[in-house]
C-alpha cells in the first residue's frame, strides 16, 4: 500500500475489552476501549446562526473526527427497590473537537463562535447514579458527575493549555397515581466547563410535565420548562 495509507491504518482499529463479575447483589465491571467521535450536525453546518447583535455561530465543515481511549471501573449494587452505580473513569482524546471564539475581521465588535480540532484532551473523574422506587407509584433518580479536565488546543490556538475541575448533576422524580395519569419533574445543572480560551457559564434548568392517557390510543401532554 502507498505510505499515505499505511500512516492511517492505526485509526481503523477500535478494540475493546469488557470484564464483569457478579457476586450476590454486587457487580464489578472493568472495560477499556478505543472509539471514534464524529462531529455533530451543527458543528459542521457552514451557515451563520445569529444569536444576537454582538455575535453569531458558524460550523466548521473541515472538522475531523476525534478519537478517544476510555477506561472505566464500575460497581453496581441493586436490591429490591434500590439500585446504585459508581464509576471511576479516565479518557484521553486526540483531535479533540473544541469550541473557540474569534473577532470578525470586518468588525472587531462582533464575536464569532465556531469549532476546531485541538491537539488532545485528558479527563478523569467519578460518577454516581441512583434509582429508588419507594413504591409502585414513585420513581426517583439522580446522577452526579465530577471530573478534572486538561485540554491542549494545539498549533491552531498557539498551543494554549488549560485545566480545571467541573461537575454536572441531574435529577428526576416521576409519579403515577394510576394507569391514566403521570407526572414528572426534571432538573439539571452543569458547572462551568474548561475550554482552551477560558470557561463556559454555568447552565441549569428544569421542567415539569403531566400526561393523560385514555382509551389506550390517545395521550395528552402538558410541559412547562
């Protein structure tokens, strides 16, 4: 094969190893794998998306996929109406897709948000998930994820490096008084994330929904967010 193809052979393999052992109500899992992350639709969309008078967002059609190596150690515990999962993970990503901002050359007062392939990114953290069913009517779930990130933007952004901690939290409460009615509350919070040029603002929100089903054919849903 020509040398230009030989140089990319390593990118065509995605091995994975998954091991698990169950002891009573406990299960231990260990896995390691290599995966590919392709750019999203809006990340490559070459059209301008206006946010406000001071800035807009545009995708980068030249984005390449990112490759990440993932290792996880999971512990699951379940008994009766309670289940919990604890995960310790590490991830190393090359050609990492990251956001960046620059000033419009024609007007320095306007900021342009786009995406580039950075050099690499390392992350490690701990995740905890909980699901509890006090009875047949109630379901309560929660998730907490705390992680440390280090990102290297590479030559495209003068090899800028940044690192720091971040975390996310999610919760859901569902209630079914009978077979016709269902009520659900969702809430989530995302702490500032590390980017090559700084950090994001925190993001948070919640929604409440109720649904009614009749004749097993029709369902009406009311959602407030």
